[in-house]
């Protein structure tokens, strides 16, 4: 009989190995370079690549093979990381059946986006592609770390729901044992319901939008990083919390993801302070500065988002800007109206390098106020009986936000298309791989 004691293999760390020390390593053969009497093999491992030196044709190995190698570590400044393995024994654990369809060993593979996405299982092995999603991992780590330190509880809410949280008709409908159900557009109702339970909650998970668009900024399934917090004095508390979250994200990336940032050529933005401007004032400033007429008084057009970001970077040196007090006409029924002017809401978007990456604000916490706003927007409160339990049985002043992981990643890395920052994008045309 065998028993499990929790003894696991440690990942290989070249920095922890002494020169001329004998080691055994495993990994995937990333590239092979044949120089006649010697071959260089780059072994792809969790921490990066290890250069291995193979003598002649002694070892039968090809790109894509999974191998276990033994040998001696030798210091060499020309090798990645400053060390290389001189291989004395090599075992092929699994052999690739065919040559690579694309040159994953190149820094830039020069593929069209469609080709890249169609071959995603392979192209993610490229070191530059791999670095993108390590940086994305760091963003998630920073988000979670910041909120845990601020007393937030992580939650996990259903993605099959009976009600529409965001308004509008952009829902994926599905049959659920003879009843109509939807894929969740947002964890909004659930995180609001859990404020009276935990006061501060957050979730990182998928959301679904059945919008029939095909743009560089939209996905039909994306990862939303949400939080909701109670006993706020105003929606500014939510913006302050997001600023702290972003500061933590940048610290985590700077401390733990410097190699990936170097591979990608990324300079992290400053987030010591983020300016805020009212929606109507932002539109006026852009119109005057760039001689652009205001065409839509109720929402920001993509070009306006870009120009607002440009203006605030030029004037305040900030690549982030909060735009506040969006018109009630364009905000969901749970958005709290501004008591000074009910045409506007106590809500905001966060723009980063010309793109909206966050939507948030203060929610309605009074039962009668929420019912009245539902009716004003043409909704029947009876259809939201479950949601209204939050208000009927008591909640506190609260607010929160949703931050799009792929949008933030894409903007941080200088990618124009959000699909570049999604491992396996889902849009109107793509359900595979």
C-alpha cells in the first residue's frame, strides 16, 4: 500500500545551482540550433528557457518533444540567464508527431491574428505570447492581494441566472430543464446581496455579453474583476479603492514580473494619483480643445474616450482618468441618481490610454427608491422580486465596480485588439480552439 505525504518535486531554478553542479531537468524542447559538431537546445520550463548543449548527433530529439536531461551546469554569459546545461544523458518522454506549424522560437512570429488564434494551442508556446499571460496573472494577483488586505471576502457566484442584471437585450439565452435561463452578464445582483453579509466582497470570473459586434475592444466572453463595498460615504470611496488596487497591481508587476515586462518592452504607468472629471465637463473640454462637435450627449464615443485620455495625459501626466456622473439614461436601474441633478448618476468609468476599462458607482440602497427607478425605466418590479430582497430586508449605502481583465491587459501591453490579451477569445466568429 502507498500513502501520500505531500512530498512534491521542486521546480528547477538555475539561479540556485552551483557552477559545475550535476543536475537533472525536464521540459519541452523549444528550439534546436545545429552548428555541426554541437547543437544548442532551448528547453522551455515554467521559469523561462534553459540553454542546453548537445554534442553532435548523439541525441535524437526534435522541437516539441518532452524530455528529461542530465548534465553539468556551466556559467556562460552568452546563455539566457547566464548558465547552460552540458547534457550527458537525455530521455525523450513524449515525441512530437509533426514539425511545428509556425516558428514559435522567433520573438515575433509575424502571423495574422486569425492564424494566431486558430493555432492558439501552439502559438502560446512562443515566449512573447507566454509573457503576455504571465503579466495577466500578475494583474489578477495584484487585484486579489490588494482587496484581501482591505478586508474583502472572495466570492463565487452563479453564471447561469434567471434575471438580466444589466438591462438591454444582449443576453445569451439557454434552456434550463424546461425553463428559460441566461448566461450571466455580471455578478451584480449577487455581489450586492453579499454586502449585508460580508460588507466587502470581490470576484474574478467570466461574464457573457451577446452583443453582435466585431470590434477590437469587445469580446462575448471576458473576465471581469468585480468588487462591492458597503458603508461608503460616496462613490468616490469606490474610486479611491480602485486607485489603491491599481497601485498594488503595478507594484506586484514591477517586483515579480520584470522579465516578462522586458520581453514585451513594457513600461508601467504611474498610478500615484488619478484625476477625475465630470462626464459633461469632459465632453465640453474635448469639444473645445480638439474642435470636435458633441454628437451624443448621453454617452462617450470611442474617439472621445481617446481624446479625453490624450488631454489628461498632456495636462496632468496621467494615463488614467475617471469620468464621473454619467447620464441616468445610459446607466442601469441600480445606479444611484445624483441628488443635486437626477439626470446624472453617482457613477464613473475609468479610462486607460483611450479605452474604458472599468464601470462602477454607487448603488441604490433604499427599497422604494429602487422600485420607483425600475418603473421609470419601464421595468416591472415583480420581475425582480428576488433582487429586491436586498433592499426590502435592509442593506447599507454601497457601491462597486467591474474591471475588464483583457482590456486592462491589452492597454498595459500596448495591444490594440483585446483578443491579443485573451488566451482563447470568444466572439461572433470564434468558438474554437
